[in-house]
C-alpha cells in the first residue's frame, strides 16, 4: 500500500519524474497509477467508497477523444478492477480520462505521455475471480462475493491497451 510510506516509494517517485523529463512514456497500473499521482503531488488513501473488485464498466470522458493511448475506447469498456486504495486528490494539471461508479479516477494523464490506470488491463476473468475470493478472505464481509463472481466476464477490449502502449513506446524510441 502506498500509505505504508516505505523509503523506496520516494525514490521511485524521483525515478518516475526523472524519466518523465526525458519524455519517456510511462504507464502506471493500479499501484503504478497511485505512485504516479503521489509523485506529482496527489494524495492516495483507502477508497472512501470501499473495496472495488471484479469486472466493472469504465466510462471514458470526452477528454479521452484526443488521447493517443485511450481514445479508441470511448465511450465505455469493461475491465477488471481490484484495489483498496485510490487516488483521492489528483496532482495539478492532471486530465481525468475515465471513471467507474465507485472510482472517480479510473484513468488519468499527466502531460502527453504519462498515464495512470486504476483498472487492470492485464487481468483476465480467472485472475479476477481469484482476487475476489482473496479480497473476501482478507476483508471478510466487505464485498458481496457471490454477486461479484456472477458478474465476472472476459474483457478483451481492455487487454489491447497494453499493446497500444507498446506501440507508443516503440514509436518514441
């Protein structure tokens, strides 16, 4: 958890800011999303709306229409999510690109090539089912396991985000 305040977290933030100055594309997923926000002055805490886990609808804002990474996903996709903590306060000059019912900052961008995704484009249905069960064991009674398991589905449109990011990286090298 970012709020554990390990010494290496500040070093990681410095490293991210260093590469950002060199215009290296950066994609942070979940914890990466949170550390990016923190490194640029945002605030991360336990999500006041509770644990978000399962397959969820990600709603893209009109601001995404000009975004090189996420524009093709407008207006909505399904994605896997699993997190307890969230970005509560965004850094200055952050562009919010997507949200969900429970998470106002599912995706953001800083500058032209730094993205944070709270959702998990790398997870498939099997992984998220295991995470639902795991979250229930760690936080008993905090989630509706049966409902969440019944709602799980594959999210192929979100998987392609990683491929798109790879294309951005290779076109910038």
